[in-house]
């Protein structure tokens, strides 16, 4: 089951990346299109909770479901044995306001990451974006999970060495990619200056910068999600919330995904209205609605669900290996889709092999540590 979630997360990322990259082929207003794409993807988040409710009612009935959706949206404040069972209305209101503000912070951080990712896909090739996007998320999430005490610090030096090997593999891949593009005819050498002649060089640099910086928000969002979710362990004993089983935990997590999506719509909705007034509305999102649906329901939503439930079932550090796997799988998708136009050098293969082997070893370390707790 856990390996299946890992595969779903990686394949979902590949489908999302390739589909959005295809949508941008005829786009002229990438800023407005990125806002529409972010809004449509977060709109799908709001469907996760109701669809989960429908599925549970059809399969399990209403037994054990009462109050779980309410806890996902408005979790009750923790109660300790030495406190009175009755909590004043003002205390509950403050706790619910605090929880709402937490959801706003999560929605804002995740929205920034998703928006910069979509903007970068409109400026750079899918593989270039996938490398910088996943590399940034892998580094920042791995770092903050350990610093915040969410992840175990066991075998920290060995894991750090494996991460350096992964970075070395990515460096080799990135360095040799220009050579592969030149051999494939995608770029050429200026005979007068002897430099690479790439008309899209500055767009690639801008896309890498935007995506790399925007992806850093995923790190604090991951730590906050682990600490703020309604299923997170509470230091004080909650007398009103008994221990949840795996099915109930999944149920609550799905509703929390919907709550974050609903708040994100409130944030990006006004931005779309303001942007559409200042510029003409691009119809690319409408004409390519089929591709957007594929990106959402075959790529993005399965990826989000897999990442959330994988981090709940195994160590949160294990989820970071999905970022490493996404780089390799996007490269494989590129080679398959452009088999007749792609030339692969020996060093690029060595780089991907180094990246893959080190990622597998690191995943095994995280997998083993999650069952030793």
C-alpha cells in the first residue's frame, strides 16, 4: 500500500507537469493563465471531502462518521484531565479562529508554490522545471523536518551523505543537459562568439529562479501541516477525542484538504478578478479544458492525496523521496515522448543512475526508521 502511494505520487506529478506544459504551448498571457490553473486545481481540492463522504456512506454506512467532518474543519481545543469539561464559548471561538488562520497560512504557502510552478512551466521546458522544482522541495523539506523535530535524527550523517550524492547526480545531469540539447539541435554555438546561442536562455533562467524560490514555501507548509492537522498528536490529553483508526484518520485528512482548497479559492478568486480587468482574458484555459481535467484528476489530485496519506502512514522524511523519483520519471517521460529528437550522453545516464541509486538507498533508510519507532 505504501509503495503504491509512492508510485501514485510520482506518476501523478509526471502527468501534471507534462499536461500543463502542453497547455502552455499556445498561451500568450501566462500570468493570467497561471492564476486560472491555480484556481481550477484548488477548486478540485474542495471536492475531495464530499467525495470521501459519499464513498464512506456507500461502503460503510454512517457508523462511526458522526462528527468527524466537523473535527476536520473546526477541531475542538485539547482538554486536559485537570480542566473542566465545559469550555466557554469565547475559548472555543478563539481556538476556531486560530485554526482558521492556520488554514489561511497553509493555503497561502501552497498557493505560492503552485503558482510559481505553473508560471515556470510557461517559461521553461518541463524537465528543466521538474529538476529545479523537485530539488528545491527535496532540500527545504528535508532540512526543515529535521530542524523542527518532526523527523527522526537517527543516522543523520549517513542520510546527509546520501543527499549529497543525490545532489551530485543532479549536478551531473544539469551540466550534461546542455550538451544533449546541443547535439539534438535545440541549441547551437554562435560561430562568432563561441557561446551557446539559446533564444530562450533568459526565460529559462527566470523560470528557474521563480520556481526555485516559490518551491521553498513547501518546506514550512509541510512542517505546519504535520503539526497543525486535526490528526496530529496532541501533547495534552484530549478527553473528547478518542484514538482514531486508520480509516477515520484518512477521512479527516481528506476533509482538511478540502478546507485548505476552499480557503485558497477565497485568496485567488479576487486576484483573478483584478488581473482579468487589467488585461484581456485568455481563452487557452477554456479551449484546453480537457487537458486541464487530465492534469487535475489524473495528476494533481492523486499526487496530493498520495503525499498526504503517505506522510501519515510512514515517516514524513520518506515522502521527500517522491521528489527525487519525480525527476527521474519526468526524464523518462521526456525520453519516451521525444525518442526521435533526444540524444542521451553517457554522463547523463551516469547522473540519473547515481540519482536513482542514492534515492533508493535513502528511501530504504527512511522506510526502515519509520518502523523502528
